[in-house]
């Protein structure tokens, strides 16, 4: 069977496009949970914006979120607000936590277990790098503030429109238990 030169070119281009789409799809699925690629350069408006104070009412029962107002942290910020007791978390720990998350540039709450009505349980190897690294060594009963730059959070690919691409995130996490 013979093909004209134009048909072959279209087939080659279609094959290249299919290969690129397949590669992007595989790369975006690797790792199981959404994690930012630290080598990605952000071209979004949230990147580099200063942090502002919480701009809305906190859910009932949640702790205050002491955001460091001003320039966004460029590396993971970890601050124990309450030190827990007992064994500390390790990279393979499964934890149960209550948390509240606030966007740096807007001060808006984008997620909260307090608002959802129940703590959540997950493995430290199943979450964004800022949590995996930021909760290491934490003890049950402790409360920790995390300031997470975009490259350790969701980068330019947040899972919800409530988080801008390139957004630095603030969390207060209360560690209920470690398994």
C-alpha cells in the first residue's frame, strides 16, 4: 500500500502529538497525589505576592492561623505552636489530623477539617511535600504552623480554583494520633 507524501507527514505529526499527550498524562499521574515539580518555573500572578492576614471568619473550633504577613516564605516554614508528647512521626507514619489551610496572597480559607466536621487520616507519603516534610518529628497532641511555598505544595497545578497557581499556603495542623 502506498501513501502520498502529505498523508505520511500528517501521520507522523499525529503520532508525535499522541506521544506527547501520552507522556504528559503519564508524568502527571506519577506519584499518586498532586505534587509540584520543584523544577517548574511559575508564570502566575500568585507567585511572589506577599502574605496577608486571614480575611474571613474561622470555622467553629479551629485555631487561629498566625500567618507571617509580608513576603511569602521561599522555603518550608515549620513552627510548633504546641509541642505534643509521645512518639514522633516518621516518613512512613499514618496520621489523623485536624487542619485549616489559608492562601497566602488572599488570606482566604481554602480547606478545613473543622468546617468539614471531622479529622482526616492519611499516610505522610500520600500528601504534598510541604506536609510530608513539615509534619516529620511531630508528636500527638501537638499543633504546628506550616508555611509552604508553591514548589512544595501544588505549584502551578492546584486541585481547586480556591488555590491560585503558584500560591504559597499556610496551614495549622493539630496532630490527633499516629499509627
